[in-house]
């Protein structure tokens, strides 16, 4: 099942490498519709993608979010498919993962574009962070954040503990390892991209470890408090029982004494 999922992800990645805007309308169209509804912008279809003339902004194949779709699908499969389950159950999980990854891709991509539009129209930049680099940084933060939220929600539904590496590993693989294997290291701009992605993955990994340890510590403290309350309750019950036994013994002794005097 894992091989089938990896094969599907590889096929989609290969398809994306040569796809035109028309080929990618299955992700560009719903993304654009969501941006229009949420942002109040109007986009028209062109050969290069969806164009907002007044904004001079194009939702092009590079904005399709197919890489995120691949990463989200692989992350869900890694986190949910189990060899111990029946093949039919794993097949259902495979299709559910594909649907969830697709829906999340549309939402994440729309959020990224809605944030990018005002930055683009205002020509925003911060020192050494150019407009293009800022656009890339927004994409990394939004996509990685949505990926972690998707993984957390899926693991919660499956009643399984959260594992950040299940999302970070395929993300780093698709965003860094695959481009390196395809010769991206020869392009200087790749290393700037790799620095942004690596820093984001490192921050997410450290945050995931900190959150996990914090949750474990909170559960341990809650368990200790519960045990202390139980121990106090047992101590109080033991003290009450002992006090009641002493009173009963006193009453019995007093009764015997009175009976002795009476006789």
C-alpha cells in the first residue's frame, strides 16, 4: 500500500513538471474561486492561468500547490496506513487521504494567495527580504503550518499520538531532496530557497518536540494530582474509620463498666 501511494505521488509530481495551466485547472479553478469569494477579487481565465487585471496578479501553474498536495497525501498515508489493517481498510484510508490532501491544498493555497496579494500590490519588502523572497516565505509558513494542522487532525481522528516528523519528513523530501536529485544545486537561487525551507522545518521540529514534552509533562502533573487526591481521600477514610473504631471501643468499655457497677 505504501508503494502504491508513493507511486501515485511520483506520477503526480512528474505530471506537474510538464503541466500547463489548462492541465492544472483541477486545482487552479477551485483555488481561484475561493480567493474571489474570500477576497472580493475578480480573476479571468487566460492561457497562463487566472489573471486579475486590476491587481496585475496571476494565479499560474507555479501557484497551483501541487507540491503541497503530494506532501500532504504522503504524510497522511505514512501516518494512517497500517500493515495490520485489512487491505480494504487501507484502500479506504488511501482514498480518504487523497480527498483530505486535495481539500487542504485548495484551502492552504487560497490562504497563501490572499496573504500574497496585498504584499504584491504594495510592493512590500523588508531589508534583504525582497518581494519575491517574502512571497516564498509566506508560502513556506502557510503550507507547513497547514500541513502540521492536517496531520494533527488526522491523528486525532485516528486516536493516535501526534508525530510531527510524519509531516516534516515528506515535506523536506519533496522541497529539498527531490530538487537536489534533479540538479537544483547548480542554481544559486536554490540555496536561498533551501535555507528558508530548512529553517522552517527546524523551527517546526523544535516546536513539535517542545509541545510534545509540554503535553507529557502536563499529563504527568495531572496524574500526580489525581493520585494525591486519591491518597488524601484514602487517608481521610482511614482516619475516619480509625476514629469510629476508637469511639466504638470507648462506648463498649463504658457499657461494660456500667454493667459491672449495676451488678
